[in-house]
């Protein structure tokens, strides 16, 4: 017989019922799961999490669930949207929630958590751009109580303890947060008598009170109350909390109310490539330490952000081709071009100083002389290195830098040595060093090697670049200016990264973009595409390291060509143009699928379709000569390219050779274009890795091959074309982005902005919104197909708006180069039937800048050239010379320099006052705003209705030629 007395001394387990409750609208077949770090919540395995049950409460769909936990239970948790098999469809973005039970909670009590879904935008205040720069004073507040602690005690069964929790990341010194509401404990809507909240850290304010059950549903709002007696109430309808007031209802209600509802925070910034800055101290090019002056100018102009182009080393060819900042030699190393020689040592010999002064004068040209500047800087830096290498290399500061960066710094230095030794960065020609190994690396960088001084010189340069950029970055933070970097989509084929990690790249392919606004023939950037499957095996460690390195200097960054993280335009390595490519990943057209549709002649469709009449039309009387060099006639009047010229690169090489030998008299450029047209005259692209898979050639209806088909085949291929490009890929591309982008975003706390221009799949913007990624809007490149010009007043909040970017002409150049669009803009955007001025006069620039600064976009960022257009004296240079890049030219020389020094711009108070007036007049935040006692506002989760800007009432008062800056007159 069992002796029950043995159990009489065992104390019963003290437990608490925890309930979860969250409003969320799902689609058919979707459910919500709560999953946490503890076993009772699934130990991070969503399939083992708690499946919630839906019910309607008024117009809201509420999901709820519960579990019993021991007193003292703690866990992190998040909510997930899942399908019927608990596969994750969507998840909350940002920090995990913390579940902590109130102190002293008694056995059998019910604690109910009322949560709101965390979108990507909810985490923006915790990004370093805001937390450590713009709102840094708020983030340094003293914690008044631990996060989650309940201060009241539950004394009556007919009462409930309600804890209020609100996030408010930007709060002025001496300001408090209150809850006011219909209850006496909440002041009956009187601020002075309301519930004052305590700061609990992480921008969260908390407080609790005892609420009689008869007081529910309880209406309330949050408000700020300043030390000067001013208060601001959050906008929108009253918040409301309802609970089950029966005996089985909750005893504690923990409200997580998200962000305080205020007007959205908006800021402005300036964009300028590092190489374009001109200062009184630089040697031939903008330098990292010049950024301190640019920051000063940004603050004087009311800007909270300074945006740069990529600043990594691009020294692949050791010539001016390396001016292309998006073709990295190393994604970790900084570019020696931006080194301040004078800051290398405090004891530079007089003769070296004199050499620096001579170089400053000789290299102070209209544009950057890339090759001369690089050669001069490295030569002088080497002289200083030889004098003080022992001192620096043995310093504790250098040793710390070396230990923290050795993983990438050693391969970088070895690569630079081998590049110079072999005279080429093409590591496939490096013999025994073609294939990287750590053993070979350690020998190359060994202290015993004869070239150790050369290795150390590269260490030395990177060390000083790090010190100088760090100094500038810290200065920007102190001044309240966000330093925004740029993350290139690719790396050079002959780079440190492809040498060390060849498995991460598809080296037989090339990256580009399909035809778009920038180039009707598409773009071929020459970078190898990524092997995402291989990268995923270590959770994208290479990307995570890359972002961590950027975060050492930047608090925000631009993701170049963010569409590439959904799908990339992949071209064969032998391509020159960007036209005949395919998206990777993508679902191809299978041979079986095509055959079912009655398409069967695959050679006809996938090989260049060349008839004799095409040759005669393109080359005229010379067609026989051209055909004899490049073609074989394989059927009567049907031609194909010879094996030695059946790719674009082969055609270019053979053509160049024939022209040099004077065997062809026509223009080489025209011949190349016409031969490329014939090579590209295909309808389908056969997959080189799977002969039974095909991809529709972009713009296939424009090809002569397509036009020569029968109507039935045309209709079938037209339908399959639109299915391939605009329908069948969307789910796949969304899934791909949701694998890759979170790895980037979680690698650092930088604020991320995505360059989402071009052919945009419909899945892109929802994913960006879900992840809290900020998009880009350029007025002359609207994302809406039915608009000629974007309407800034209708832009979404989660965007950066700009009148131009580095990849297109400046505002002034665009205005002057395109008469038809200039007239159209003047009529539709300015509202005038008059002829517009031919020049982009300051009044025009002011009008356009004002449109952008008043837009609802979170950020308005202006190229410096567009800002200088506000003043006539800065517009004497031809506008076309101010363009940074020509995307149609793969060998463009990136060399633009501002013609005025940053010191001179700092002295021009007329310009800075005008720009700051624009920023202040638009209600955007600006540095020093608190000191001027202006209302500080912030909100990231709730976006009010589109701000209406009376553009139709704006009229341009045509210039008074004596006026340097004439404002827009508003009638």
C-alpha cells in the first residue's frame, strides 16, 4: 500500500497563469505563435511555441493564448505568423520582448500581457544614428526603476493592477511622461493629477496603478510635461484597454503600447563623395579629416546627416580605373587616397613637409588626378614610415588595432604585396599563390620574410586611416550629425575577398542591372555574383563581418542596389553589356512547359537569329566583308557567329584587332554596336548549367527574332515573358530577401537605407517596410508607372527623398540638358504655362529643394552640388562637369571636385542661413534645436496622413538678376 503521508511535507508548486494577447490581422491559413527562450515557450523553436487562438473584439482581430509558469519565471519572447504546419511566414523585427512577472505575485493569479506587433520601424529609435547621435541626450537618462517592476500591490479582488509602458526615445532634459485618462488615478484627464511614469531604460517609461474592475474599459493617453510647464498630448484617438472583469479575469495587465504617438521625426542631410571635398589642407583630394569641416558646415546648414560614397580601397589596377568606388579591392580596408599626410607624425622633417606643400599646389586642380595623387601620397607616406616605423609598430595602440583587425588586415597586406610583385591583381596568374591558404599567408606576412617592411607599410597606412576616420566619426557624433556610409553590392573579380573566399562567389558570372532609366542596354558591373547557398552555411559570416567593420565608423548606411538581395541580374562572364542576362534566383521556363505550349524550336529561339537581309541592312555594301570575318553561313541566307567571336568579349577583342590592322574601315564603335545587336537577337536564353531550362530575353518583343515569329508563338512567348518577370518569381524573391537581409540588419545597429531604384518587383516594398528599411525616392525617376515626376508631398514616411543622386545628372545639369522634360516639369509641378528659364537659376533650385524638404519622407538628402545651385556665384562651372558618374560608361573617371573649399563655404553665412531656413521652415529637426527651445518631436511607428503642401499655390518669381538668392514667393 502507498503511504500518502510520505508526500505530506512536499510544498505545492506556486504557479501563475500567464496570458498573451495581441491584435493582428492575418490572411486565410495563417496563425500566430508566441515563442520564447525558455522550454515552456519552445526554446526558440517556433514549431514548439504556443499556438494562439483568434477572436474578434469590435473591429479588431485579437490573438490570445496562455500557459502556467512558476513564480519567478522569466523569458524572452516574440510573436510569429505561421502557416498550418507552423512554418514561419513572418516574424517581429527588433529586440526580443522580456517576460518578467511582478514581484510578490501570488499563487494562482493571472498576469495578462497586452502587446502590439513590432514592425521594423519600431526598432529605428534604437539604431545608433538616433540612439547614439540624434537622441544621445535622451539615451543617457538615469534609470529610475528596473524594467518591468510593478510598484503597487494587489489588495482587492475587485481590482486589477495595470502597468503602462511606452517608448519615447527623444525627450528634452527635465521633461516627464504622464498617463492621463478617465480614471481618478489617471487624473481624470488633468496632467498634474495624472500618473507620472518612471524611466526604465532603453527609451521605455513605465508606471502602474490599481484600477477597479468597474472602471473598464479604460480610456487614456500619454503626454509629455516639461519643466517649464508646457505639455504635449499624443495625437490620435484615445487609447483603450478592456479586460475580462469576471473572477477568471486577469489580476495584472501589462500594457506594451509601442511608441508614443507624436509627429514623425524628420531630418535633412547633405551628400558628397569623399574625393569631391576640397579643403585648404588636402593634397589633391578630400581626406577623412576634412569631414570635421564638412560636419561643421552641415550643422550650420541645419543638417543632421552627412552621406558619403564607398571609401574602401579600390586599388585593383593601380591606375585611374580605380577611381570607381564601388569596385572594392577589399571590403574591409580603407582607401589610402583619403590619408592626411600631415597627420602621420608630429615630427615630420622639414624637407618632407616642403614636399607635401609642393604636392598640395601641384595637385590642386579642377578635378582629381587619381594616379598622381595616389603615387604622391604613397611615396611621401613611405618616407615617413621609414622614419618612425619602429615607434608606431611597437606602440600599444597599433598592437590593439592589429589584434582587432588581423583577420582581414593580414590577407589584405599580403594581397597588395603579391599584386605589386606580379604586376597584376589577377590572382589566377599568381602561380603557387593562386589558391589562398592560411599557411601560405603566415609565410607571406612572417617577420622573417625579406619583404616584411612592405607588409608592415600596408598595416601602417590602414592604421592611420583608421585613426583619422575614427576621429572624424567621433566628431560627427559629438555634433549630432549622422555619418552615413555606402555598402556596394559587389566586389571586384580580382579582390582580396575573392582570393580568400572564392567559394562565396560565382566566378564565371557577372553582376549588373537590366535596362532601366540609367541605361536602355542594361548595366554590366563586372562583379561576380554571390553564392548565397554557400554563404548561408555560416549564417552569412562574411556579410556580418563587413557590416561590423562599417559600424566602427558609420551610424547609418546605404545598401547599394538592394534589389540584388531579392534577385540579382546575372550575366555570363564573357558579356560586355548588361542586356542578355537572367535573374538569380528565378524559376525558369522549363522545356516541358514550353513544349506543352507548342514552342519547340529551341535552337531557333536561343541562338542569334541572323538573316542575310539583317546584315545588309546594318552594314550596307560592307556586309560581305564583315560577314567574312565574323560569320559562317550555315543555311541559305542564315548566318551564325564563328567560334572565335561568339561572345561579346570575343567580338570586342577581334574587332579591335581588325581595326588596328586597317582591315575594317567603318567606325569601331558602330561596328561593335551592330555586331552586339545581332548577337543579342535571341528570344530565349538557355541556362548554361541546365540545357532544359530557359529564360526570356529582356525586352524580347524588340528583337527581330521575335518579330519574325508567327502570331501564335508571339502570343505564347509574350504571356510567358510577363509571367517570368512580373508574376512567378515574387514568392521566391521575397523568401530570398528574408533570408539575406535580416543577416545584414542584425549585424550592426546602424540605420539602414536601401537604394530601390530600377525594375522593382512588387514584393520589394512590403519586405522593406516589414524590416524597417528606408527606401529612396528621386523625383525624376518615379516608382509610380503613371507619373512623369514623383510628387514629394505624397512620398511615404519610410523614405529618403532627393532631387538627384551620384548616378544621374545634378539638378542643374538635368534642367539644362532636357528641354522637353524641363517644360513639362514647369507646367505640371510649378503650375505655370510660361516658358521656363533655360538655366537652373537659384529660384528654380529653391523651389525644387523646398518641395523635397517639405516632403513627409524621414530624410531629405541633397547632393552638395544641388545646394550650391542656390547661389549664382557657385554656378559658373558648366553644369555637366558636376556629375559624379555616368552609368552608361563602365570606364567613367570618378574625379569631380567641388570648386570651392569647405572653409569658404563655412564663411558664407548667407548660403547656410538660407539652407537652414528651408530646414526649419519645413519642421524638420536640426542640430541645436533643443537649445533654441523648439518643440522636439519623434515617432517611427505611426505615420499621419500625407502632409499637404500647397505646391499648386507656389509661384516662381522670375529672377531679379541682382539677387543672389531669391526665395520662392507663396501667393
